[in-house]
C-alpha cells in the first residue's frame, strides 16, 4: 500500500462572527485556500484528482455541495470534482482521512482535503432550525430517541458533563483559557503563524482596504481577572463564554499525495500520515470521545503517549483538553503549543485541517517528529490522526 503525505498546508486567519471575513462568501473563502495550496506546492492544477471539503452548516450559502462550488471559485479546472463531508466538528479532519485513504489505495495520487465555515453567514444550528412540516423536522427519529432518551444537542451541556465527571474546577478552566490566549499571543508575535496563513484582502466598514492575516479572536489584553469576571453559562456550572471556543469564519486545507503524486508534483512532503482512526462514543455526554479515541489510536499505532512530541486537541470547551490531559497523562507543555480555539476560533468544519496545518508547521518549527490531532464531535465521535514530520 502507498503512503500518504501532506505536501502543502494553508489556512486563513480566523475572524469573529460579523467580523473581518463576514463579507466573504464561503465558497470564495475556500477557493482562496485551494489556490494557496497550488501556489505553495507549485502544482499544475490539472494534477488534482478530487477535492474533499468538510463543512457542518451545509445550508444556505454552504448548500448544494460547497466543495464543488469552491473548486469552481478557484483556479482549478472544472474537470476537478468536489464533495462535501459532515462529521460535525471533525468534518475536515475526516476529509483528510478520506483523501489519505484515496491516495494510499492508489485509486488517486493527488487529492485536496479542506474545510470551510462562515459562521457569520450560515449561523451555527441553522439547519436544525428550519420549520417543521407535518410534524416532522427533528434530526433524531423515534428509535434513536428511545435508545437515548437523554440525548441533547447542546454542546454546552456536554462540556459541563465532562467538567463534572472529571472534577474540573472553574478556576482550572479559567487558567487554561488564559494560557490559550497567552500561547496564541506569543505565537503571533513570534511570526509562527505567518507560514500557514493565507492573507486575504478585505474592505473595512469605513470603505478602506486592508489585509486580514492575524487571527481576530486573540485577546491581546487577556487577563485572569477578566476571564474570571465572565458569567457562567449555566447556574452552578463551570463553563463560561471565556472558556468556550469562539464562533469563527475561516477556511483551511491540505494537499495530499502518495509517492506517484510526489513525483508528479516534484516536491518534498511536509509530513507523512502515520495513523488514522475514528471512534463513536456516548452521544449524551457527547464531548468525551477524544479521550478513549486517543488511547485506542496509540494502541493501534503501537505507540505510547510519550512518543508523541506535539498534540492538537481542539478547544471546543476548556473542559475537553483539560480532561484529556488528566485521562492520558500527556505532558501539558506539548499540548496546543500555539494556542487553540478558545483564542483562535473554531470555524467548525474548517477546524480539522486548520489544526493539522498548525500542527505540521509546529513540528517543523520545533524540529519534532510526531504529532497527534483529535477533537470532539457532535453525536459523540472523535477522529485521531498521527503524523510524522519528514
């Protein structure tokens, strides 16, 4: 079986809801990332055999196969197809897995895995808010409801359940959130994100032009007192808006190739896909899946937690990575070293390839070998990807 390699990686800087990227149509946003991947690999666009894009809100401006629309918004030829994937927050991480599996099988040699989400233009949960007709409209049927009578769709509730199960205090979550901002600030000031970010031209409210190239969600004045002053989302709970991921607009992508693809492209890869897996878990607590999924992935890969040099665990809520650290015993200094979604934003379907872009670049910046990425996903799932820097 062939190997799968990451040849190029790119992402937009994140933008707040209603912020600096809100005027960008999601298909155009993703199209710019596709073009950036071609530029970075100096690739002939006709070599790309498929484009797989993760997107959660596949309604409105992200409907009708946003992947194909992104291809047609880029400089890829119309002969390049596209398909859209929904594995909730892990959508573009799953797009990476599908792309890697395609080139490993030899059925394709060069595939793009990407993700996009404009949470300004397609609000979170919009697809579940469509008016019911003739009593229909809920995403869950009778059988699922009978099997899981306590299932709910609020991830805030799941985050609180994780915090309670693992005995996490509000103070520990507040401190983690501050650390996310501090690491993101340090990475931005050190220029660690410059290599991965695709600058985008934007028009400001006053009509002037600017370039968006710094993650808008970072609070450069973040303080523990400020984070502690934010009200709890649930009375008696532990989670606040300050310890939750930020609603975000953004796109990201990876160019994936096998050995034949590398020869066609004439480039050296950035990383090799070492392991891929996905796991289902309890849909009621919902957000706990990355914990056992990481353990199982390491076992399948024949590795131990200390074999991994850097981790990216999506900060959907602070309780997830903090519980993950407690469960795995991983070194916290290796986790989300450039900050996470609490500071940088969580553009849902784009977060998988966004985190991988940051992880691969961090491995190169720090001269490390192995990286592991995982994230919690709606419905109680988690993807795990282990990569090796080359």
